[in-house]
C-alpha cells in the first residue's frame, strides 16, 4: 500500500465493464484511489445496472453534464474534471479506451500537469474520421504510462514513435471480466432467449448517423430474421436515430429489446449462432466465447480477431451481411471455419498486472511517498 493519489476516470458502458476489475485491483494497491464518473452514459440500463452487476463501488465524484453536442460535452467534462483534480490532487490519472470521457480525462490531466496512464493503448482502425480513432491517437500521444492490449497495439505505437519502458504489453482487461462472469451469467440470468438465434448490436456513429447505412443494416437484419430468430438489444443512440427516421423493422423472428444488462448479454452472446455487431467490446467477447463474428464496419481496431479467422468484416453491405449470415446458419463447414484457429486472447490477470506496473512505475518515477 502507498499514499499517492490515483484517479480513474470513466463514463460509458464499455468502460464500466473493462474497468471493473482494474478498480478492484487499484483499490487493493493504493490507499487513495479516487474514481470519477463523467455521466456520459446515464440511463439505468447503460450505467447503474452495470455498477450493480459488476459490483463497482459508488463513484467518489460524478460530473453533471448532459449535452447532446459532443464538443460541449467534451468541454464540460474537461472543465469539471479539472476542478476534481484540483481538489484531490492526483499523482496519476488513469483512463481506458477511446470515448469522449477518455479524452476528457486525459486532456484535463495533462493540462493540470498530472501524469497520465492509458489502458488499451495502441488500438488503431486507421480511420481518422472515426471519433474513437481521434480520441485514442491523441490520448496515446500525451500519455506517460501506456498499457497495450496486444502485440499489434505495441507495433502501432512504435510506428508512431511511442516506444520504450513506458509501453507495457499486458493484454485486454475485458477478457478476464468475460471469463469471470460467464458462469455467473449462465446461472443467474433469466433472459428469455429462443432456442437458436443470432444476436445483433449496432451503435457506431458511422452506421447510425448515416441514414443509408442504418437502413441497409436494419433491412438485412429483417431478412435474416426470416431464417433464424434475431435478438437485437438496441443502444439508446441507435434507438434515437431509428425514431428520428421512423425506421421500425419488424418480423415474427425479430426480437427488438432495450439494452441488456451485462449478465443477460453475456449469456445471450455465449449461446448465439453468430453475432452481427459494430461494437469493439462485443467483438472481443465473441472471439473468447468462440461465437462467429460479422463486424458491420470496413475495418476494425481489433485486427487480431480478423487475422485468426474469428471475424469477417461485412461493412453495412446488405448482400455481404445476408450471405455470410445465411452461410453460417446453413453451412457447418463455413461456421466451423470461424473458430478453427482458436482465440488470440489467452492472457489472464490483466487488471492485477496493470495495478502492479502502475505502482512500480510511480515508485521508479519517485512519485510514491514511501
Ligand atoms: C459512446 C462512445 C463510443 C462507445 C459507446 C459505447 C464517444 C465519442 N462514443 O457512443 O465510442 O462505443 O459510447 O456504448 O465517446 N444516450 C442516452 N442514454 C445514455 C447514453 C446515451 O439516451 O445513457 C443517447 C443520448 O441521446 C446521447 C447519445 O445517446 O446524446 C450519444 O451518446 P454518447 O455517449 O455521446 O455516444 P454513444 O453513441 O453512446
Ligand atoms: N453489452 C451489454 N448489453 C448490451 C450490449 C452490450 O452488456 O445490450 C456489453 C458487452 O458485453 C460489452 C460492452 O457492453 O462488454 C460493450 O459496450 P459497447 O458495445 O456499448 O461499446 P464498445 O465496446 O463498442 O465501445
């Protein structure tokens, strides 16, 4: 234990999932571990439900901002975080991933002269129009201690000139969370699922803010649901865009529902014939669970899932989505080809490693007051 102040910032559904074990380990390692929720996600089923299921303690600070405009949202988060940092005086700020909360936590730290650590460093889709790519590139380039989830992440950082002892290859924190909760989900979840089904999640800005792309995905899902039941928990952002454009896909086999809690979702994912998704987290979890993945994007930052054959990129191309879906359902050989080469995610105790390395790095830098 030590008395330096560590602040961990988060605010969205994937950050809650990916950080739950990191928070536990930081609490164990550091006497003064302060957790801050930015309020980016706030609906019960995008936020509090996850805090309860994943047993995350109540945040020490919660920001108060609800702007629909990403620039105002970012500005408000940075400004409020700088006040929190001013109050708690962190020795290091920890952020994860690529959301606006990640960027705000990082910028506020560097502008306050605080050491910054980034978990999930080095992920690149190489598409700079993507808000998440902009966020992760900026955060990596201003971070002092970086935790990469894969060898590819380390190589991406190296290609951008970020090398040396500040870069640590630790693996992905999500994998431990997924493995820890799978049996709990199977025994506790009461989610009502068809016997055989496909699972769909769509929320990426490029897919839902472009009317043609969203329409193509929803049309495909409707067609697939004539061959296999489809479970489609709808992200609030997607729901908003579907309402705006009055898109109401419907068929007997299509089960549209609000976002699922983590345990229900994990059970649903583990039992699915395949998943059609544009989520980064879902892509990784499906890979671990051996569920074939159709990713509705042109590229992915989780390149290893494509390299090992577990994931096919189908973009928002109706023909590619439908043809691949039908082949998975009807052609056992094709379906088996997704899992033939196994999973690239074999790491364990990633969160524990991160807390240990952070502790040692602070000591080495002379930040720890021993
Ligand atoms: C954000 C992240 C994305 C991540 C996703 C995880 C950014 C730029 N994007 O996208 O990387 O994959 O979270 O789910 O940070 N809304 C609600 N209730 C909520 C949350 C959002 O109604 O609890 C609606 C609001 O209208 C809001 C809109 O969704 O304006 C967009 O929310 P925002 O957090 O900005 O982006 P996401 O699409 O959720
Ligand atoms: N998830 C969930 N319920 C859902 C959809 C997703 O619990 O209805 C979980 C999923 O298991 C994964 C995380 O949310 O752990 C991924 O978050 P999201 O897809 O919102 O964001 P991304 O990973 O794309 O940033």
